[in-house]
C-alpha cells in the first residue's frame, strides 16, 4: 500500500467509525429511555458484523480501547459547554452566581484557614462593605485596583466586593518587588493598591515611585495593631464602619466583562497581566468540578497562592461558583499537607508544579493515608513518580490537567492514565479543535507546507499545541492580556484554512495512538548539543530521581566557538549533602552522551515561581561564569567520567578553547 493509499484508508476508517460511534450513542440513549434492551443487543450484533466483515484493524482497536474514556470526555464537554452556554445566555456573572450560592447555606463555612473561617454570610457581608466603601471613595466602574496580599480567608471577598462595583482587581504576585512590582501596577493602569500588612516593606520600597496611587492597608485579624504605612488608609477600620447590606447600586456586569487580571509567572521576563473575564472564571472551576464529579458537599484543600489561577480561580472558584468549602493555607507545607487534609475532612485536594515531588520527600508516616481525599487535582505530576505517589498516598483518581491562565487550550486526564496531561478522541477530535503542529523545537517556529498551512503531527511526533479561537463560543475564546501587543504575539493565523486564528500555547507535546497527550518541553527550553535536541524536562526528571528528588533545573549554556549549547544543571543543596560522584555515575549510565550536563551549579535554595515551577532565565544568563556568583560550579571531565570544580584556569581554558569538547 502506498503512502497516499494508506492516508485515504485511514480517513475512510475514521469516517466509518465516527458513524458507528454516533449510532452506538443514539442506540444506547434510546435503549435507556424506552428500557428496550433489544436495541442494545441489535447494536452489539451490528458491531460484531462490522468487526468480522470490516476488520480494518487499527481504528477498530483504538475505538475499542478508548470508547469508555471518550464517553467520559464527551459527558464532561457537553455538560460544561451547555452549562456555560446557559449561564451566558442568562447573563450570569461571578457576582450573580455568588449571590445565589451564598443564600443556599449562609451558615456553611466558605473558606477555612487554620483555626479560623468565614461563612458564606460573613463573606457576603464583607464583600458588600468593600463595594459600599470604594463607591463612597469615588472609584468608578471599569477602573482597576491592585490587591497585593498573602492568602487569608478575606482575600477573595475583597476582590469580590470590588467586582460588585464592577471594578477590575489586579491580583499581584506577593513575591514581586521593586521594578517588577511597579511594572505590574502600571501595565494594568491601577488606580489604587490594597495591600496586606505583611507586604509593608515591599510597599515602602516603591512608595516614592508611585506617589499618585492611593494605598489602602488591610491588617490580618491577628495583627490589627500593626502600624499603618505613612499616607496609607487603614482599610480594616474603614470597612468596619460600612453597611453590610446587599450592594445593588449599579447596573450588573455582563458575562464577558473583565473581572480580574492575573499575572503570568514571569519566568522569562516581566509578568504579563492576563485578562480573566466573568465567563472564564465560571468556566475553569466548573470544568474541573464536572470532571471530578464533585458536589457542593465536597471539601477542597487549596494550599496554593490565591493570586494565581490554580489557587484563586480553580480552587477558590469551587466555593464562589459551586458552593464547596475550601480549605486554605498561607504557604504550602509538604509536612503538613496530609495533616491539614485530614483535620478538615477534605475530599479533594490540589497540587501544582513540583508539589507532588516535595510530598514524596517527606519521610513516610501514618498521615500518608489517614485522610479522605479521593481525587487530586492539578498539573505537573511527573510521570517518573506518578505510580509511587498514588500507591503511597492511596489516591483513587488523579485529575491531571493542562491549561494556561490566558489560554483556551485545555486538556484533562479523566481516567488517571499515568503520565498523560489529557486526551483528545482520535475518532471525533473535531468536537474540540486543538491541533498539534510541527515546529522547530529550538526556536518554536511553526513549520508550514507549500500552501502556507501548518503541518499536523502524527502519533509520537513532538509538536506545538494550538487551540482554535472562536469568539462565539465561551470555551474557545481568548481574552488576551492588558497589553494588546502581547496578545497578538500569542495568536497564529492561517493554521488550517485562510483567515482562521489559533492560540499558541508555547508548549511542545507528544500524542500517542490513543490520543493521550504528554508534556515534552516549553519552546525555547529545548537546546541542541552534538547534533541532537535535548529536552530539559526529560533530563530534569532523570537527575531529580538520581539525587533523591531534590530540585534540579536544566538549561543550555553557550561556550565560545562551540556549536550548540552545552547542558548545565543547577541543583538546590542547602544541606550540602549532594554526592557528585554518584551523580556523575548516574548521568553517565542513565543519559546519552549528548544529554549529560557538562556543568553542575550548586544553589543554596531553589529558584521557584509562586506556582512551584523552576525559574531558568537568570540561571541561563549567568551560565557557568564563576565570576558572576559565588555558587560552586563543577565540570564533567570526559576522561575521568566525574565532575571536577571549575577553577579560574578551567574557566579560561573553556572560554579560549584549550579544553576540547
């Protein structure tokens, strides 16, 4: 069979199986409705005849293997899409949805942190006070106010109160300081800043550079006596004087109005302010809620920062939108994760980034299984530790998902397939238009055919994930960033047909024959050495296992007059227990020559983003130049097969080409 014949055959089989799948669904529904199982028996007979007479192997095998999974996915997709369509048609917003939810069980706990909690009634009253106060201060609909505060039960209700006034809140990352903090305030055109008392030093450091922006200090319940920053308003006291009556003083918002700005992590430069509309805030928690078959009686453990999408939208949204109790923690603690979950009776829990790896580093204890968590929700669980993790902590279901704060390209793993970040049905993939297209793994540049169209990847071909933008469908919209120029850079046009538009995730994924997707790398993270492409995420996973699950950041560094980039790994070793001899032995036996890091940098602490992802940009800029920092650096001596310290002489010899690589 020629290549063209094989393609035609594959397409024909796909169409035949789509017809059979649709027929199967219709027959199943009819059989269920009329309770006439003769229809189902007839269906089975028809399928058996097809299997015997139309035995066309590959697609039939895939259909048999993925039918149940695809039905799970179809249920989630249809329920989510219909609910969002209905909400948008009825003009539902986060505020209107909250008003309905908070009235159902006003005395139920909404947010819990430690030994303190706020009920749905108390949260609603606080949000009303916020709305009345800022209206009285002259702030207007459409303006932006920054919220710069660590996690506490009041956090969500502060911005919810502003939302009642139709003011957009910019949720500023509490790790930002100096120029990056000022950039975040200016890019969103903030008219004021609400900050927690724990952020006083950060505010004082920039106060002289933002003289025209009013400051409002909100003290935590247990720190009411903390002095107020000069020229700042003591918001806590002011709110106590306000009415808690329902705020209905302005025209309601619309579903596609901007609700929040959430900033990207800033791992490659200054953060960008991603636009979160009301409909997107409704969509994210609803999709996960439906996928995990959660109900309002579930208790969700959310130890993630509330200024980020995972903690503040997906997690907090389970309370605001769907009526769950959400348990917060000011800062993630690996040793207290399962203790907290058990203490508060959590039935679902969140993770992100490297959290699961940190949980595995905690010595085994009775707390590992003394909890009621049945579903774990998040992204970033490495395939290499997946099985060990669920075995040790007795997790029934892992809902690993894929998505970006601003993006429309979302995937979810519904059947706990180890290592997969989600799936698309290979038989009816057009229902949810995501495309995996060929690209240059080093630059991220998309490759196109002679007609100027993107080239789809086949199974096990790494490619760039694109999601079709369709403004008419809430699930496929792309609101972009406050900076419109940044928004345009994330769009790819003429992907499949002239004039279409897709969101560029910037992530390189791989899909298998069954439609499962696996994360490979971020574009730009892959580097080339000795004529081969090196995936940093794959090397990080290997090295992390070799060094006892410590943090390891892999990146490429330039050596003068040498083609490509050499591998370098930065390892956090605060206790100074890293065994370099064992590391060298491990990389030599576990990695091909081209993927072995030539340099090792020992860090006193881990460079992490607020979402527990490893930072790389500053490490890449500094490279192996020992004159730029005091951290010890080691070089892999090819003859000895071991790492040796990089002295000034060795550094100079590498730069001058005396040492041949």
